[in-house]
């Protein structure tokens, strides 16, 4: 699941690994997603989330876990219930010196280089390349695969990964083994949800959308 809306999503600014909270619209989206999951019988028994507050709060609201209105990641992590697990590999793709910037003003060509031609993308200072992001995505999937097949979870468990746009697309590439040029071929909107299918050897891995989420945002 991708986190709910933030102000920088609406402003079309790169958030990356910066700590940007949900806005009120994002909190409504996550709360409405709780009702969707409830109706589908998919309330998670375990949440594995990015360390960023917008992902943690989204996961808690979607699962119906009461933490109040958080003031930041540190507060959430201190009070996180046992159902919440933080995985640093789920953090969003880092954009270095371009984070929080309006790229149409700062460097308009960067948007084409990053999103239209991911196969040749060169990250800015302090940013990640796509290989690094997909590498982290692979670590998430392989850890989950190992835990499932070692019997850590029961057949009744529902595990919810909560992350961000770019890293989620990295998961899609890793699972489907798509070419890098297809990285952004699907939209993964705020609070969109996919179901992951993991096989023992990875050769039959797949995913399918069960919720398209809300209005398209960055």
C-alpha cells in the first residue's frame, strides 16, 4: 500500500526520503481505506512499514490502530504496537539535493530524465539510482518470502507493507522482472493497494491491484 496524500504530493514536489507528514486529505484517504479493508475482510494482522511518518500513520489508520494524531516518526515508533514493524528498506527513493524542490523551476529536464527514461537516469548529488532502489525492494521481498516459508506467519495472517511511490515500483519491477524502461508504466496512487503473490523459487511471483487508490498525485 502506498501512503496517503501529502501537501508535497499536491504541489508536485519530490519528497524522497524527507520526513513529510500526511495532510488532512491523506488521513481521510487512509481512514476510508480502513473501511475498504474491513469490507473485504483484509484487516492486517501485521504491518511492515517505511520508517517515514506518512507511511506509518497511513498503516495505522488503514488497520484501525489508534495512535492519535502523530507529531512525527519518533513519537510513532515509541508508541507503536506490536503489530507494527519498521523496515528501512521500504523508505522512499532518495533524490538528494532535489528533495522538496519544485523541479519545474529548479531543473525541468530532470523530470524527463528521471521518470521518462529511468533506464539511463543519473541521480543528483545525494540521490539513489534505480538499481539501489530495486535492490532494497528485493531485500524486502526476499525477507518476506523467507519468513513466510519458515512458518513465521499463519495462513490466516494478512501482512500489509506500507511504503511510497518509487520504492513500490521497485517492488513491481523485482516481482515481475520487467525491463527498467517499464518502471513507471503503471500508476500507484495514494492509498492504492496491490496483492503480492510470492512463490518458493520466485519464478512465479506476481501482483494484482485490489484498489486503485485515490486521485493521481506525485
